[in-house]
C-alpha cells in the first residue's frame, strides 16, 4: 500500500480537480479528503455516507454557576477573552468559539467551579462512491484541532486500506505549510505539489518544497493553468531543476474545468475519454503512479 498526498502552497491551485481525476483513473484505492477546514472533494465524488461519527478533538471550559464565587480570577487570566461577564452581573460564562481549551482557568479557579468538558469539533465519515471507499470529515465552524482530525481520518483510511487490501491511499490535502498539511503529508510515499504560474504561486511553492524536504518525502510538481504566464511557468521549472524535484506535467487554462466543477463532475466524466485534456490528466497520473491504468470509469 502506497500513500500519495496532493498538496499545494496556496489554496485554489487545483488539488481537488487532480484528486478527482486520480479517483477516476486509478484502481484499488482508498480516497481521503484531508482538507477538513474546507472540504470539497465530496462535491465531485457524490458519496453515499455509510458511517458518521462525531470528532472530539479537545475540551472546552464550562463554569458551574452554583459553585462560582464570582471572584473574577478566570476573567483576568484568560488571554483569549473567552470568559465574559454577563451584563455586568459578575455572572461569568465561557464563549465556546473563543475558548482554546488550554485549561488554565480550571487550574486557577479557587473553588473548582470550572471544568474541562469534551467538545464535538466536527464529524468524520466513511462513504461509498462509484470510485471506491471515501474517508472524509467536516470541521465545525470556527473549530480548531484540524491537524488532529487530519491524522485521525488518515488512520481510519489506513485501516480501511488494510481491510480492503488496497494498493493506494490518495489524499486530497490542505493548502499551505501548517499543521494540517504536515499531518496530511507525514509518512506518505509521495507528495504531488500543484502550483500555478503567479508570483504567489511561485513563493508558496518554494515554501512547500522546503516542507516536503524537511519531512524527507519525494515530490512531483504540476503546474495548473501553465499558459496564463509562460515566463512564470519557466521559473517554476527552473525552481524544480535546482531543487532536484521531478516536474511531471502541466494543465492548460481552459473553460472545461470550471464547467465540469459547476456540474459537480470529474473532468473524465465531463469530457470524452480520448479528449486532449483527459489525456493530459492521464499522462500526469501515469507519471505519478508509475503504472498504466487499465480502465476509465464512466
């Protein structure tokens, strides 16, 4: 079983489009959407949910008004301003959105009126799709612990892959270089980095290349919308050459991709299987997986 993470230095580069094409053009795999803060692979895969479970990634402070002596110590020490006084009555409440779950207030309270209680940060799912098993999650609005949730659903995907004797785990990763991206990429066999020929695309590509090098993970680079700025595309190729990173393909700027997205379709569903754009994705995926794929799903 091999794990491939599709990541990028910035959002909106086209990771999910590539992940959808990988779903359609590969066999015997488990699909994972690790962009839990803004999950969208389900919009292309149209999953049928088999299992839904709450995710409790941390705890939030809760004040018991029957025990509280209204000393205000918790109010003064909370650096996140999560503890608030209600209508200047010295009745203190905790805003669960602002509470970071550090627990300092529960330790400082002289009468133990504050307890830390498990909090549901979101939900994770195991679903069926026409392309295979799909493990995904949805983080609640304003919730943290996204890196922890990413690690958790990756663990569930590995369990499903062992159970189904899958050859691949395909990860649609989050953008950036923060905790969720590290959680999605650590201990994978390959990182496929999707970038675009803009100044921000080049800058963020350099950052994510440093990340995968620090993690010791081999990487391939793909330029999406490469023909928007051929000069910047050439700079990206030179960056890959200097970093000794494999550059494996480029996707043109074309109306067909946003049109497919608008209809909730993977590009291989939207265009004929022998179209130039579908063949472009096939060649990229062949270079990524190192195998010739047998069958194109419809």
